[in-house]
């Protein structure tokens, strides 16, 4: 950056060349602007991390918020530089083409709303990176808050991107704000395949024996949420000994698979009884 400033302002030969070719003036001005924005951005992130004792390679909402503001500022700089290279004064365009500017604002209103919503989410305490949340019908861990979208990693390890404006308008359930160790697995099961809730609970608990060291022994609980005509809505709960999002996903997957295996075995048992019945 110091070399660029020297060539632009303090070296007579380069200053004359730059003065004669206004394109070079615009490009050099943008380079100085770009470096300055990045310098302020990195300094702000460093000071914030140092103040809050955040590890060097870790990011949270504020880091993403600072990066989004920096990227947006640089984007404006690129647009102004592009116009200047072609000899167009951006200030004259803004003042003389108010109607066009208004039309552009209307056409890009979704972009603007997403950006502003992203800035709000970045600096709010609604959720943070690695929080486990439910947004609309999507459940998962927050992995990124970008300039336009929030990315979550769901229980199937799928990366789901949701526009910031939609996130801002939706009801958000942040499971991490409660006791993060308390886990819930919701599912439905047909009454045809369920002879005993106690037996199902026992089967699920046995399937999780490889995780016993991570789960509080007396925290298992299979609750009936609602009883319908043909099926039950159930919630299986357990409490972890430690906070580990990857471990939570593994146990959740294991639980869901065990419920599926239980239903499959009950189906086979029902079919076998149905086949054997007429022969008796």
C-alpha cells in the first residue's frame, strides 16, 4: 500500500503518467481503497477476537457481519471504479439519473433486504455460529451467516441456504439457548406396529449403549406427545454429559435408525403372523 501511495503522490515521473491517464488514477485509487477496507476489516476482527478470547481460526456472527460490510463496501468501490475507467463521473450519474437509480433500487430491493437482514442477524443475539436452531421447517446447526443467506447443516449433513430476509421474518427456535445437552428426537409410529411403548423405549436405549459414556444414565425418556386415530406422535429425550454438536447428530441418527429398524421388525412380525394365521 505504501508503494502505491508513493507512486501516486510522491514520485514525479509516475505521478505525471498517472495524471495523464485517468484510468490509472481510478485503478490506483481503488487499490488504495481496497487495501484500506481490508486493513480496517481485519483489524476490527482481530481486536474483537482478542477482546472476547476467540481462537485465531474461529468465527462467530460478528466476524461474518464485519466481512459482509467490507464486501459490500468493496462492491460499491468496484462499481465506482468501473464507471470512472470509462470516463463516467459516478456523482453526476447519481444526481442526474434519480429515476434510474430508483428503478435499480426497486429491482434490487430483495438483495438490499437480504443484505440488511444479514447485517442485523450478524450483530444480534438471535443465534450464533454452531447454534442448533429451527427456522421455518428446517432444523440444523448454523454454519455461516453470509451477505445474503444463512447456511445451516441439517441432521442429514445437508447444507441448506435460507435467504436472510426469510430468516428474519420466520419464527426461530434456538435449541442451544436452553440446556444444549438436552436432546429431543420427534417421530411418528403407526399403532399397528406398536405393541408396547416400554418395549420401544427399551430397544432404543439398548441401541445407544455404545454412547453410554456420553449420556446421563437416568435421562432417557420416551414421551407420548399426541395420540391420533392410527398413529402416535412420540418424543425421545436424553441428556448428554458434554456439549458436542457432532456427537448429537450421531446419536440422533442412531436413534432414528433404531426406530426404523423397530418398525421394520414389527412389520415382518405382523406379516409372519398373517401368513401363519390361516394355516392353523
